[in-house]
C-alpha cells in the first residue's frame, strides 16, 4: 500500500504537481528500493525535458581560506589552528582563470571563507578584471555581506551569488553556527534576489541532529524562494572541528534530495558536487543521473588547494585543471550528455511560469 502511494506521488510530481512536505518526508524516509529508483528516474526525465542534456562547467577558484565564522562542521572555521591560511591577491584570482577562458568555460565561481580582508573595492576589482579580461559570467560565494556590498558587486558585473543555508531547521542552524541565525542568512538570500542576482543556496545532508522532515523543508525552502541554483552535498566530518567524530552523510540521501529538487523546481541549476565524489568515486555520475546538470572543475592554483580543506580527502585535489576537464568530459560522454557552451545562465529568469516552453507543453499534453 505504501509503495503504491509513494509511486503515485512521484508520478504526479513528474507531471507538475507540487509535493507536500509530508510527502517528501516519506520519500526521504522510505527503505523501498523500487520507490527510490523511480524517484531518480523521474527526476532524470524531468531534467531532460526542462533543461536538456547539456552539462555546464563552472571554473572554481577558492581564493581565501580565512574565515571569521566558527561553523561547527567546517574545516576552515576560525578556531581551527591546524589550517595553513592563505589569501590570493585580486590580480592573482583573475590570472587563475586564464586557462579556463582558453578552454571556453563561460562561468567563474569565486569561493572563500567569510573573509572581510576582501573589502568592497577588492571584490569589485576581481569582478571587473574577470569581465574585462575574459567576459565570463561571475558567481560569488563569499558569505554574508551588507546590502550595499551586494548592490556594489552587482553593479560591477557579478551575475550570480551562492550562499548556502545548510539547514532549514532554525534551532539546528543556531547550534551549528555560533553567533549566527538562519533568519539573517535567509535575509541575505532575499536581498540578493531583490537585486537581480541569479541566486543559489543549498544544504548538507547527514548533519548530526538532522531529520527527514528538515530535509524536506530544505527542498521546500529552495522551491518557495524561487532560487535558481542549489548545491547539495553530504556532511563530511573535518579534523579540528567539534563534529570531527560524527558519522558521514550518505550518498543515497543526497541523491534523493537532488531528485526531489529537480521535480520541485525543474529549471534549477544543480551541481554534482565534489563532496559526493569524495564519499563515492561514482558520486558525481550518479548525481548527474538523478537530476544534476552542473560540474565545477577546480582552477585554484595547485599550491593553495591542500589548504582549502572544508573536509578531508577532497576528490581530485591533485589533478591539474586540464586533467580535471579531460576527466569531466569523458564522464559527460559516458552518460550520453554533452558539454554546455557559453555562461549557462538560468532559464528561470526568462520564463515567468518557471518552466521551459517545451516542458510546459509536455506537461499540458500529459494532463
């Protein structure tokens, strides 16, 4: 009886009905393999119909591992004295993307800890340098800033901003983020949306104290805020943190969330994250078959990569950018997909109904 109920939920979600939090909670909790496989397959079909078979590449540069925060799960937290800290100069960040531009990658993703050494002028210098040198789309992932900073970065040419909420449970958020609140994190997301950024969030799966209900609410939050991007990865315990001895999150639950996000927000840009490859060598391929459509090759200079240790054992950390691109290209071909060209902007901002025209037509014909 329960199997039939869950299969019907998946069928209706594929046809466009919005799943309730209770239904998604049941899908996270079920141990029924047939249901889980149908969830994955339905999400892959929606991905194909809504955003196509292109996988867009984003050139990642992790330009600073300084952070003012003490998030309990993060390897570069302020109080972790085991970390060898580094900062890249603005011109060095721009130069790191030269090879990505030569490889025809259309987007730069600039990621750091919450490091206020990079004041407004320094970040603007980086954005303008990338725009003037390469014409790439620019995604920032640099944490909580003032409205005026976000406004200035947008005026300088930044296209996207990623700021993960990590958990939609306010109490768990406060427990894991000393001195921070979920309310303020969501305020930052709303400000970014207001300013016209393509805005992304996301969460970890498998955090101590997390429930299937809170995971369902993560999906609901991303859907209801109308976000364009969502990064989902497993919790991986890191040395020098209060959660160093906790259990790692599982790939299966990550894939369930990726699939539910695709069903809930068909046009969402969803990366197959490095973290899933860290816990399973086939993790990225599996995520791409469950609804993901983005890969992020690492263009951080090799001398810094080992120090950007959010979690241990990071996949592909010793591969050159060229090797990484070659591996990803083979991965993409092996699952029958193609490499996307250009910046790979979200379709959501150009589609008032939240669905690409051919997908909306298919849903209509299907009833």
